[in-house]
């Protein structure tokens, strides 16, 4: 570990819509934010093609372009965006305390406030054909990509609330939705199960798993295996949606911040306050329910406002460079 230590007012971890919106607000409030982008600069949206549901883009925008523009907007007000990954943290329990964040195991940043926007990562099945066709008809976000399969036949895998909700969403757009549930029952709430069962164009297949996603360049079908009988069959589809859960990127905060039993950071009341004073969380890292770019951006704004108010209430800190 090098001896390099830097003291700042506001450190932002993560560079998705939450992080950049926090940066825009924090920079405009003169908090001189420094952002570390994390492993995937731009976040999950950089893996999306077209974003059609972010307000203000009547023609839609592709995910990577949108993230570049958000970065430019954040930099315009003085945010310093750095490539780097927080590898460990030591958050203070004291109001007005200094939080230490180690970047790339090499450098320590000391910050009065930290905004965590490290996001979540969609889980995939992990089979080679699924990985090969990501962006070619395989998606982990029906709300983002479902529209491209309007009037077509699609399939979705998963039996939780997300899968049920996304299957219902797809059923409104697509001709037929085949939903694969690996057990003989769904984990989703009764209300969501009822919704799925009430839609005529959803075919539920229990004890069913994906053997292979078919197609060379784009998805053309699915080979399904019944895990009770071993029987296999194929269906023709153009879109394949994976809805088997997300993993919030919170490993480095274990033991430092309160989390729920699936690792999402807990924020208090309607705020972005975490269990440590001066540490705030925004975006998917604290939201397993909505997970939209626009809701992430909204909570990023909230985190910057919360940080600004927190700094205003603590006693004048020692000089900040
Ligand atoms: P969950 O972890 O609840 O469900 C994941 C589903 O995917 C389960 O049915 C699981 O099967 C299945 N699964 C996992 N791995 C595989 C695999 N390799 N192959 C096939 N199937 C697999 O995740 P969700 O994203 O659905 O929900 C996360 C949380 O968010 C939950 O607490 C949920 O209630 C909440 N939520 C609430 C919403 C709302 O209130 N409107 C909307 C969306 C989510 P198995 O059951 O066999 O383990």
C-alpha cells in the first residue's frame, strides 16, 4: 500500500445514472466531488443498446452515449472522474468523522461524505450460448428491451417477483411469453402469481430449465429440459429474458453498513442515509424494487442533497484541500 492520502469533501463510488446525478448536484453545490468509476465505467446502461424510457430523449438514446453525456454534464460543473475501484472502506461512526476509502488497494481517500452508487449486477444462467447472445436477443431487463420484441414470441426464466412482473410486462407487448420455472412452484408473491396465471398469452412451464439458447448471431429459439424427466424440446423465440435476481455490489461494505439479507444497503426513511453518518446510498445498490435509470438518477440527486445538508449541519471541519 502506498502512502498517498487525499482529503476531500465528497467521494462518489460508481458511475451509473445514480453516481453521475449525485455528481452533477454535488458539484453544483461546490462539494468538489471526486468520482471513482468502478470496474464498469458507466454502469449497467453501457450494456444496453437503446434507452427509450428515460424522459427527455424523444428519439431514444443508446446506453453508452447517454453515460458519456452524463459524465460530460458532471464534469462541466467540476466533478473529477477517475478510473478506479474502491477495494476497502473504513467508515467512521462519528458525526463529522472522516471516512477512509482505499482505491485499487493502493491509495487512500479520506472523505467527509461518501455517496455509494455501486449498483447491482444482474445474474445470468452462465451457459455459453446465453453469454454469446447477450445483446443479440438475450437481456436481463424486460422493461428496457421488451419493446424490441413487440408482437413476437419470447421466453423468460425465473420464478420470483421480478420474473413474474417482467413476464406480465412482456405479455402486454409480445404475442406469447413462455415462462420457465425450475421448481414445481413459483417463489413470487401470490398476487404476482395470480397476475401471471390470469394472462392468457403466458405459458408457464414448471420443472423446466434452459438447456441451450439457440441461434448463431441472434436468438432464434430455446432448448428446454424438464428436470424431472430429462425430456428436451425446442421452442422458437426471438427474445430471451433472464430474471433470476440481481446481486448488489456491496461486498466491500459488509460489516461496515447495514444491509438486508440479500446484501442491499438499507437507507433510512425517505432519505439516502445509511447506518453511518455522512455515508449515503443511491441507485440499485439500495433498490431492489424499481431498478430503473430514472429512479437511480432520482436517488442520486437525493444523496447529493443529503450530503450537502449533512455537511452544513456538522461543525466546521478541518481545512479541506
Ligand atoms: P428472487 O431471488 O426472489 O427470485 C429469483 C428466481 O430465479 C427464483 O424463482 C429462483 O428459483 C430463480 N433462479 C435463480 N437461479 C436460477 C437458475 N440458475 N435457473 C433458473 N432459475 C433460477 O429474485 P427477484 O429478482 O425476483 O426478487 C428479488 C427481491 O425483490 C425479492 O425480495 C422480491 O420480492 C423483490 N421484488 C419485489 C417487487 C415488487 O414488490 N413489486 C418486484 C421485483 C422484486 P428458486 O425459487 O428455485 O430459487
